[in-house]
């Protein structure tokens, strides 16, 4: 597809546009303020919105780690409207028995758990715009804390607001003790926003890789950690294809990515939805086609080799002016054949299809949540490496991964730290028999601080030993599991089916170009972006983008056609000049086929029109010859590509044949010529006779001349 009909939908970094909108609204309010009273009576009052109910949050210090002999320190946070009141803190008299007990406690189930009060604090959030916070510290010498063995202890904060509502917040603290180290791998996605264009534009890259940009925040968060990176290769491709025209911040960002020592694997281009592709009937994920149409005019691309240079900076290859997709999408030293479907989207069929795509050297590995397996559906911890009947799997812990995602996307520090404290408590129950895999799942507009805190909470938990992807893959499978069936998203499947049908039509249409990849590469890239998992967060916007793409495809298919009008033929032969319309930005090659419906008119059936310039209307001369008879002849006209594919809409014209008018005209002209010549001869003869008579008369009268 061509780019012109598309409006890229970039949904990253909404903060600055919202600030501009707010400023504009304020200016308009000032300018229009004088006129407002005249319309006040006619303007309805805005509907009153109920104030959110006050909420209490309990956050233990140090991510919930309580070192023996240290004070127990927590912070309680009460949202606006929740005070004044007194918050009481209590701790369980016995440690929680297991992970299931912790999960029930975190969900608010307090039955059967004995607690003892250890402190309180007064708090007032009545006039606070956000939330009021207060610390509670319990001295290590407090009899309730003395002599406690290692374990995970429940804690609870309780208060009664001025309105009489009772608020409760639960958490847990871990008293450290000897334990065997646990190997932990943390997978973090490096992805861009949901877009409908095949590649991020230069402006979008400049915003996303700026100091406060989302892509910069992601690299800042993973730098210096052992996180396993899951990289969208469309981001490096967007930077490399621009070459010297790419923003400097984007080129620096790519250098940073390539130089990070973290283990990594590539997501599909645009982080396309793998499950939807399999559910639509594909036996393997869609591949990336050449991206030549994105090369900026007049600039050379940075064509990084598959193995990056020591500095990670792409280098130019003058012998290959058009880099292949593998070069553009290179993300560094990555493991192949690793697939990460959207969380909760991959059932048996998806896992089976993806599992068949590996090689003997690097078998396919599919990441799925532990809750999507028979062994982990009830929240039981399973090892990172498990097998199903159809595929080798990397199972990430659903409970801990959900907490890490919540923490990385939390709106405030109290919510983030509360989730991270629960992560620490969950990890305290993980045995060291098998490696543990967790993810900080996909998200948008996350602060670098929250994302980094989530990564470090998992990889830096007490007893954790961070490991990379190779170590996780090399570990023996801990179990054989069944994969839970997952129903397909019928809307997304239907959209993909329609997009692939349009792509097939566009592929045939693209044979009019010297390089069909100018259209096919762009179309494939846009389909993959429209399949991006980021679109799952906004189904309505996804539907709008798909509809816009379909409309743009129809515009492209209609960009080449015939311009012709009816004609009167007054002679036996002539050249008929129809036009070929080319609204594409590139030259095209087509053949014009004309077919009269009557033998009284003979026309050249095929006329080639080669190298028809882009954005032009070009005349094509078609020889035409008429027989003796007169009348109206319908001529059908159509265009085909060099491979015979129909191009554009066929058209018909009417030719009025009046070929014998030429003979009549010639007869009349010949007759007139004979008359004119005859009259001239007669006049000449008569003039000579008169002259002879005059001369004879003169000779017959002698002497008159004397």
C-alpha cells in the first residue's frame, strides 16, 4: 500500500498532547469568558460524578523484607475523603503455610488467620487532593516481634472512616532465613505504540527516543539489569531504514540497544498477534517483506550486518543499496525460534503450530502463562521449562507476572510498592528445584522508575539468582503438561482474513511495478502492525484502523485506470488516443487491450504502455481502421499487468464509423477540381481566340498604321 491515504495512528506519549489541549482550552475559556453569562441559562449543568470511595493501602518497607533484629516499618496511605481516622496495624501470630494461603490472604480472605496488634497512627485525608500517608514503625524489641522464626507473615491495616466505613488493606512481610538460591529469569518487552503505518515515522521516533520518551524509558529501566529482552524488530528497522535522516536520538537509542549485554529474542515484526494468525488458518507467522518503499528519497540506508559491529552501530554497505529485511530488523545476538503470544491467547492449536517451527539446533520455544497449563491452572508453581504433547514450552509464573505488570503500570508509588511487596512474599515460597520464569508484561506509557523497580524486585529478591534465556532453555523440563484451550477472538480473526484477501489482490496489482515490493512490502508491514498486541487494549480503535486500511487499499487498487471518451471516425484509418491514469508515485508498466464488438472496426488489440510516470496521465496511441460500412461500434477497453493480471476497472466507448464520408468528400473535391480546371481552360482558349481575331482585323486594314 502507498502511504498517502494513511494517517499513522501513534498512541504513545499522550501526556504532551493532553497538556497542549488543556492549555488551548484555558485560552479559549478566557477569550470567551465575557460571552458565557448570556448563554448560562441555556447551558445544562454537567452531570455530577460520584466521588470515588476512599481506599486504604498498606506498604511494608524494603519490598516487604524484614531482616531479623530490624524494626518493622510500613506506610499506610489513605485516599481523599477518608479521614480523619486512626489506622491500626496487626501482624499474624504464625507464618502463612504456603503460597495458596498467601494468595487467599492477599485476596482479603482473613478467616482462620490470627493476628496481633502492633501499632497505630492517626491520619486525615479529608482535604488531601490525592492521598495522605503516614508511617508506622514497630521496634524490633516489641514482644510481638521477638523470637519469630523465618517465614512469610501476614500483616493487615484497618481503619474506620468518619463516615463509619471500615477499610482494610492486607500485605505480608518476609522474615529472612537460610534458603537455597532460586534461578530467576525476568522477561521484559521492548515495544512501541500501536500504529497502522508499517514503520514509525521520523517524528514518532524523535518523540519516543527523546529523554522523556517511552522507548528511552524502557532502555533506562533494563540497563544494568539481567532482564531477558523481547524486542520488537520493527523499531530497529524504522531507524535503520532512515539512515542519516533518522533522528540523532533514535540512532543513539539503537546503539544502546545493540550494546546491552542482556540475552534477548525477537518478537514478531510489530509485535504481531501470533494467536490470531494461527486461528486464522496460517501454518506459520507472516514474514516481513522488503521495506524498500520506506527508504527516504536521496538518502542511503544504514545497512547493519546480521552480526552488529563491536560498537553496535549499523554500518553502510555500498554494495547493497536496498537492505534485506533480516538486516534491517537485526536486534543483536538473539536466540531464534522463541515465540511469545499475548498472555492468555495461546491454546493447544497455537502452541502446536508454533512448536513445529523450530530446528534441530534451536527447537521452538513458546512462552505461555502457567495458568494456561493443566499443572498451573490452580496457581501452583511450575518450573520454567515444561513440555506439552505438541511443543516445548517456557511457562512464566502467572501470579508473580501479574503483580509485576501491575507494579510497572501503577499510577502512584504506594500502589506500586504494595504490589512489589507481594512479589517478594510470593517468591519466598518458590523452591529452588527448577528455574522460575516471570515477565513484566507488555504495557504503554510506563515510567522508567516503576518498570525498573518491578524488574529489580524479581531479579533482586532474597535468594534470587538472575539467569538469562539460554540457561532457562537449557534446563530440563520439569513436567509434561496439557495446554488449556483458549477461544479465538473472532473479530480479530475475521479482520486478518479480510486483510490477507486484500493483500493477495494487491500482490497481483503490484506486478505493474518494476519492483512489486514497493507495494507488497509496505502492505505486509502494515498488516503486521495492525495485528500488534498493543491494539488489544483498545478494540474500538483497532477496528477503526482496520477499516481505514481497507479503504486505503481500495484507493490504491483504483489508482491506475483508463481515461477514454466516445469518438467519431471519419476516415478509414487513424490513431485513437486513450489515456492511462497513474496516481501511484512510481512508474508502471501496463498493456491496453481493446476489443471492438463489430468487425466493421479493426483495432490493434494489445498496446504496451511502459514506464508510465507516477502521478501522471499518459496518452497511448491505438491504431484503428474502419471497413466500408458505417454505424456505431462499442469498444471494450481494459488494462492488464505484464503478467496478465487485470488492472483497474474496464471501460467501454462508442465509435461512430463514417468512413465512406471520405470517398464522398474526395469525389466532390475531384469534381470541383475538374470544373475549376475546365473553366480555366475555356477562359484561356477564349482569351487566345479574341487575341487572334484582333490581330487579324489589324492586318486587314492597310494604311491605317501610317
